[in-house]
C-alpha cells in the first residue's frame, strides 16, 4: 500500500527427497528451461560451443604451456560457468557434453585434469571415472567429481573409484580453483619424480655397463 509499506508471505516447503532425487530434479529443471528457449538462446550458443570445440580438437587455439582441463557435463550452462571460471585463471579448457564424449576427448587430448559431473544421462560421472582408471594412458590424470550429493557415503564412493577430489554443488569458485591448482601441482611433482627415477635408472645402467667393460679390459692383463 502506498505510504504504508508492503507485507510478503513466503512458504518454504520441507522436502524429504534423497540427494540423487534432488540432483535429478535440478537436471530436469535445466533441461526444461533449455527446451523452452531452444529456438532463441540455447540453440545458437550450443552451435557456437560446438564450433569452438572443433577448433580446439584441431589444436589451433591452445597457447603453449597452459594446462588443459576437460569439462564433462551434460548441462550447457554448467559447462560455460566452469569454463569461464577456469579461463579467468588462464587455463585452457575442452568441453564434453556426455560421458562417452568425455572419454573420447580424454583419449584424444590427454588433458592435465578432468572435471566431471556425477549425474548425467547415459554414462554417469562414476562410470566415466571408472573407465578412465582402467585405461593405462589416462589412469594418472587427476579427476574432480562435481555433485549435489554431499553425504559421506557419496564422498566415500568418489574416493573409492579413484576421484582425486569431490566438490559439492553449488561449488565455490575459490575452492574449485584452489583444488585445480593443488592437483596440477601434485601431478607436476609426480612427473618430476618419475623423471628423476627414470634418469637414475639410466645412470645405473650406464655405470653397470662401464664396470662390465672395465672388467673385460682388465681380464686379458691378468691372463699374462
């Protein structure tokens, strides 16, 4: 009322849904929103994203020295949010819109890190991580699992299948970037250690060869 202010009544319903039901409801909501706007906003943006992905797959747009992060999520808006947050920190990104597409792009590009959503139609995030860990060429790539399921059992399952980190939705950008940087740093240290071990083995083999050669040269002298 003019001059007297306003009064609002808001009801917050109590839900007994389980975490997986809540995440599926979120999935359906975004899918419905996308379907309603398919001919206006979402269709052109999807086409732009697909064109950008084609350029990335040819390797034309990746600056040298930048870590590559593969984002696997069936929701376009979520992929774009993650991409924008990572690109602000100068990370190079590749996006996949399904679990199977993510596996294919992981095999093709061998990214430095993978971010995957838990709840996706077809191949879920859990199945993606399991398949990655079964591939010797991809098993060592750090993976971050994103999910609305923040209960202890879900986190335990994420660790059990080999996910390097588990972030609940809605995630905090600062926590996301910190987790990404920490995992990339650990991966770098692991790679440096493996190089040192490999170099040490080469040096040991070289010294063994030198000692064997010296023994062969000394042996004829003893014969006299």
